[in-house]
């Protein structure tokens, strides 16, 4: 994509994406609210700036690859893909309905969704596989894998971290949605991660630490990640679970709960009033 979009433009898109996420979840009556809202800028900064894809040819061989390893946050991905015209926005209201392509966790078959995910811990291993394949094909594609901070409890992640460093997979860009909460509460109380930067560095990954809601920092990180050679990169993105709606922020009871109709109306007033 040529040049950087204006921050103002991206902020507007992020606001629209949040509105779509909340409407979808309320309509479905279930789903993961907090962890969808925390990744909005990370997705918007990627898809509307850096990511090479063609929504009309979603399987185009030279496309970049995005893997939503924290698959439960798929409402955010669906809203972004619809906004990019991978499929019609009208389909968003079918989230979690019987027979839909918009399952509660991503399923291959929906244009723009590369892998079925939702069983946490697997995405980075798959990213490594794509990256090794691209190397064999001499293909310049980049592989992005978005993980949750709670998801880092999964041992498979750390196997994949070792593998990525061993094969010097500099076409892999991991992203950690460091929103400090997981299903059972605070990450720190469940299984502490700190010092997290040093842990990735010890495994020989380049680490970029950013505010994951600051679109300039997000775009800068994706730019910088491309320049690192000889090792993979991970972006530790500090975020807020439930970001963008005052009564959802850092309220972990909305981890796997959709807003009620009344809550949706309140949230829309806040977002539309921005
Ligand atoms: C292997 C596996 N175990 C348990 C779950 C259930 N689960 C869904 S979301 C979640 C919490 C993940 O926390 P985090 O990665 O921090 O994501 P966030 O809630 O912040 O979006 C869990 C345990 C799962 N999806 N996969
Ligand atoms: Mg989390």
C-alpha cells in the first residue's frame, strides 16, 4: 500500500470497527467483547497500512499472512475483513448463527481467514511453517501472528519461539496483545509474565514495545519489524481490554460476554459521540 494513511482516517476506521464489533456481539448474544476491543488498532494499523493482500483474490500467492492465534477475538478480524471488502458487511450480523461462515472462532473458508484458530497456543507454530515455506519458495511474504498475553501460558508458544529463532525467521512478526487480563482475571495473578521483553530477547527475538492503541506507534513498529534481519520480531503491544467504551475497559466480566441491548445503546452513544 502506497504511503501512510492519515492517523485521523485510521482513528475513524477504528471507531467504526468497534461499533461493528459491539453490534455483532449483541446481535449474537454471546462472544468475546474485551479481547476483541483491545486488538482494534493493532489490526487497523496492519490491514489499512502494511498488509499486502487483494480482497478480490484472497488466495493470491504473494499475499502476506495474518494468523489470529487468539481466535476468540474474531469479531474484530471479521469487522476489519468486511471493511476491506473481503466479504459483504451484511454478513457480519450472522456471527455465531447456525450455518454461518462467521463462527465464534475463525474457520477457514471465510475469505481472509487463513487458519482455523481458537485452541490457544497454536498460531505461532503455524506462522513458522508459513515462514519456512515462503523461504523455500523465495517468496517475500511476511507472516503476522497475533497472540494474547494469557495465551503465552501455552507451552507450544515457547517451542515456537525457540523454532523461530533457530531458523532465523525474519519474515515472522509476532504481536502480543498485552492487555493484562485473561479468562480467570489478571495475567499477573494467574501466571506472571514479567520480565516479558527479556524473556523474548533471551530466546533471540527482536522486541518492540509499544502502546498498542497509538496508531503511529503501531505503524512505526510494523515498519521497523520489516527492517530486522536474521531473527524474528515480536511486538509487545500494551493494550486495554475492552478499549474504547468506558464501562467495558478493564472489566474482565466482559471477557466472554456480549453487551446487552441497553449496554450496546450506551456504548454506541459514547463511540458515535466521539
Ligand atoms: C487451549 C485453550 N485453552 C483454553 C481456552 C479458553 N480460553 C478462551 S479465551 C481464554 C483467555 C485467553 O487470554 P488472553 O490470551 O489474554 O486473551 P484475552 O482474553 O485477553 O483476549 C481462554 C483460556 C482456549 N480457547 N484454548
Ligand atoms: Mg489478555
